[in-house]
């Protein structure tokens, strides 16, 4: 059991990670080791430059430099992100990240230059900030998109388990990295000249370069961009020509496709390439302007032919491109069907030798004839793509944002009123409207209608632009209903943290030894290494003994615990500033708190992110969220910059002022974090929410309106009982722990046999441990969320009886009789409760319960086979 636990804390479950996960992790280890050697070459350069050990230096100088760098960096980031399309970055993620490999070499130059000339601290750090900000605007969304497939589950508890295992692996690696850092720093301090450092740095860059590139190309994304879809379609057509389809799944698989993907596919124009999401008046563009009537007639034919589809395929004869009008609400699958259709049309057009076919009417005829092929082939292709491992429900094919609204399809042969809309990024839309009608002379005309748009003043336009830069794509439909409410409180708590951070940062700089003659950069590095060893060991102990699923389930509570932990670390940093010569001890205290708490609370942030994003695993959406969150941080940082600078000048080096401000802001930090998580309305059950529901059910609040997730959220306790009540339930125990007598000499075998017999038709067996006064549930093999919820309902009823039973009457027979007597009530009440909860809005459908998306109760791993053998 212990060996299995240790293995699971280091090796993620292979069923929820991608095939290449372990290869990527091995590459990450090699990259980390070489990168640590490279960074250790300049480990003391910044410490020298900011004045560690220099009695004339002050922390204020470096703080002002940092704030100025932050100002220009944030402004640059906001400007660049407004021009960069995250959808485009997600589609060409490999290309962006490959460019980043070479740009990283430039990033690593700045510490070397600082070591050569510390007097240019302000100039070099400004250049480094601007360069890295510009790089991050493109790289962060691309990296998020390319790595989105590594975890193949939206379950926050399972994601927390994987992240915990990765963190534990990294801590083992940290021990090696610390030894490397000490060796390299000592080597540099012993008098190695700058020329040798440059040569060693260059050699390490050349060694890391192929690892970085290979780590990008070893990825096998399971979402289709245009290049991957082109390769898949080519393989589909080739294999279908052959006599056997035995290797179809292999040829269509993400692994095979990844080896054929062209890096620069999007940089060179191709004839008859497809453009998605265009406006209606761009769907069919003739070669000459005097052919607009023919275009309108062709558009009418295309509208009629595509009335049942999620798209309309057209063409632009001037640019020799195929163009797709996407319909509102049809999803990413419609884009794939449109791309298949466009691919077939492009093949015909590229192979045609007849000039008559390259007219507008000729292309329209080809589009209509190719549609039959698409209707016949797409169901088969879709099935084989899913079988090969591709995700069909979303893709990373860059498309425009115009969507055609539903229109009256019965009037296709007369006047048609067509409307399109495009999101503005703020929950509002831009609209365009057309009339497609037959003129008196018999020609067809597409005429845009003028729409009266309310005029916006400069302030209103600015607000819309800011919202577009801050809010996720598809807002408000792409996020949880309470997203904006949560963001309000979350922004306020971040404000408190940001204002406090400049006080804490000054304290940290004083603790480093800035302005102290007896301090030295080398001494600071040695102290940090010693503290890091302690932190790594504590982190390993905590990470390998903690269950990360607990914080994912009790996300709201752990948000508060993590906040308290961060406040404790901040206050200890203030202590460090008052006693800089005791830095080692305060740093040990800080790292102890951090490394004992962090592994246990890591699942909380994962749970918040997945809830707010509606459990989306779309790489395009994840890339957009990464960009928008960075923009939110940049804008908030800009707004707080004057307050931060004013605050640090007011506090200065006054200890009382520093402590007063830190305590006040920390108190507000806790309160605002509590308000932020309080508004979250989760529709899955954890122990606290289920307890609230069952309590309401027992006291007679059985109407769906009394059981809604929002009402339960308002009652949910952020800090549950420190000491658990008697007769709480443990799920997933071993069979020999299911029924434990108060007296160890008393046999429970006969009573256990009775319970097993009575629970034959159930997916669980409810028992009790009289010595610990807890109810225990044995889950049978294949037990799903429904079994867990039924067991909890059963346990709730049993606990209600046992809590009123005197201690002197605790016997096995009494406990078993209560369990069996309440079982019939459970069987009667559960269907009613389940129906009412589903009506109330809980994610408790049969499909959701069967797939494990209804609750996060974190049962133990033990499962009983139906033959009554313990696994």
C-alpha cells in the first residue's frame, strides 16, 4: 500500500495524460539541468548590481527602477496584445515556440551583460523587461495552446493529482539543481575570467537548443489546425484508394500527423486556400465588379443548398480563395465540415484545365457538386478521426468572427432578410443586415440595410475596448454565470496583494543585505541554497503524503487557507527586514510554511479555473484566457502604480508604518478572498455542499427551489468544522475496515455477511466503525457517482439516528439494524431527490453521474469485486 501511494505521488495516471507526456518530462529534466548550470553562471550578478554588501546602496533605488520597468513593460504588453490574435498564435503554436527557442538566447544575454557592467542596471533591466514582455505576449498563448492536450481530463481533482506528481518530480530534480548551482557559483567565485564564462555560456546555449526544439516537436496535439487537417485529409484519401483500411487509425492518428506537419505552412500563400468566418458580402466575390448580379444569384443558390448545414461555402475570384460564412451556434464541427468541403473544391480547381470552370458560375457549380461528396464522406471521416484520437468538438483553425443568424429558410426563392453579428469582446455585438431579393428585371441583388447604431462617446468606446482586451472570447457564454461578480472581488483582493507586495519587496531587499557592509552576494546565494534544500525536503514530504484532490474538492476553504499562508510568509519577511542578520532562520520559517501548505492546496486554483471556464479544454480558449489574464494583470498594475510608489515613499523605512500597512492590507486580503469564493456557484457536490443539501432535504425543504446551487452556495461554510462530528462517512474503505466493533475481541464477521447480503443489488456496502464513531462505505467495482451519492444519503440518515443514541448502546447489532432499517427509505427517496436536484440545476444527470462529473467526494482507492474478493 505504501509503495503504491509513493508511486502514485510521483507517476501520474497514464489514462489522463497524453502518450508523449513522459518523453516531454524527460526532456524537461535535461533542459532543467543544463539551464541551471547556465543560470548559475550569473547567479550573483544581480545581487552585485543592486548593492548587496554595499553600505551606500538603498533598496529604494532598485524599487524605483523595477516600478519604472513595470510601467513601460505593462504599457507595451497591453499595446501588443491588442494587435496579436490569440487564435492565430494558437494555430501556429509550433512556429511561435520554435522562434522563441532562439529568442530565449537573447533573453539569457541580459544577466551576462549585467555581470560585465553592473553600473548599467537600469538600462539593462529596462531592455530585458521590454524584450521579455514583447516575447511573452506571443509565447504565452502559443505555449498554453500547444500543451493543452497534455492533461486529458477536465476533472480538477485528477488534474491536481497530475500537477502534484509533476511538482514532486521537480523537487527531486531541485536537489540536483541545488548541488549544480553551488558547484558552478563556487567555480565562478574562484576567479574564472569573463571570457571563459562567455564560452561556457555559449556552449550551454548550443547544448540546450536541440533539446528545446525537440521538446516542441515531440508534442502530438489532438486538436486540428488547418495544416494537421490537410495532412489527415491527404492520408484519408490515400488509404481509401488502397485495398485495406487496417492501418487507417494509425495513418490518421495525431502521432503520425505530427511527424508530417510543416513548420512554415502558413507563411506562403496557396491558391484556393479557405478563409473561415467572413462577412456575407465577402462570401461570393466575382472577378469583375459588373458581375455582382451573378454573385447575388450564386449566393442564393448556395444559401438554398446549405440550408441544413452549419456553414455556407463561397469563393473570391479576385484573390482565388475559398470563403466560408459560419452560422451562429453551430460549433467547431461545422468548421471542420466546411474545411473538408473546401479541400475537395480546391482539389478540383487545382486540377482543372478548363477556363470555363474557373468562372464564378463554374466554381459555384463545383461547390454544389462537391457537397454530395462531403455529405457522404463526413460521417465516416468523423468516426475514424474520433477513433484515431482526435477531438472533433473543438479545433484551433483560425477564423473570422462574423456569424450568420437564423433566417426564414422557407422564403429562399423570394426576399430573404439576412443578419450577421460579430462579438465586440464585451458581451455586445456588431451587427450587419442584408436583403437578398429578385429585381423587376429578373436579376438578383444583395443589398446591405443601414442599421441605426447608437452613437458612443469616447468614454463608452474606451470601456468597450478595455472589456474586449480583458474578457475571454465568447463572453459571457463561454464562462460561468458568476464570472464578472467573481472577477470584481478577485480584482479587489489582488489590489490588496499588489499594494502590500511593494512593502514586502522592500523588506525582502533589506533582508538580502542591500546597504549592509557585512553582507555579500555569495553569502546570500549560499543561504538561499541551504534554505532551498530544507524547502525541497519538506515539500517532498508534504507532496508525497498529501492528497491533492482534497483542495480541489474543498476549493473555497483552501482558497482561504492559502491566503492565510501567504500572509504569514509576508509578515515573516517583515521580521526578516528588522533582523537581516537572522535571515537564514526567517527564510527557513517562510519556506517551511510554503512547502508544507503548497502541495496540499495546489488543487484549489485548478478547481477555480476549470469552473470559471466551464471545464473547457479547447486550446484556442485556453490560449485566449492566458492572454486576457495577462492583460488584466497589466492593466491593474498600471492603475496601482501611483499608489504603490506613493505608499513606499510614505512608509519609507519606518517599521511601525510598514507593519501597520501590511496588517491592514492582509486583513482586507482575507475578507476579499472570502467574498470572491463566496459568489462561486458550483453545480457539483463536495462533502460540504452535499451535507447542506441533505440537511435541507431532511428538514422538509424538498422543493427544487430550496435546493438550487446558488442557494446552497450561500449556506456553504468556508471554514468547516476543525474537529469532525461523530458518524461522518468515509468512502472507498477496505472490506476489513467496513465493520469494526467497539470491543476488539467482538467478531463482526456474521454482521458483515448480513450487510453484504442486504447490499447485493447496490453498488456500495454501508458499515460502521464503533471505535472511531465513523460510518464506512465499501464501494463495489464500477461504482459511479450515483453510488457515492446514494451511500452518502444512506449514511446521513444512519448518522441522524446514531447521534441520538447513548454511548452505552453502541453495539454492532444496533448499528447494523439502523443501517438496514434506513436502507428502504433511501431506495424510495433517492429517485425523488435525484430528480429534484436535477430540476434545481445540479449536474446530476444519469450521464454525468456515470462519467464522474457530478461530485468530488474523493473516495479511497479500494473497490470490491462482485464475487466479494477485495482488490
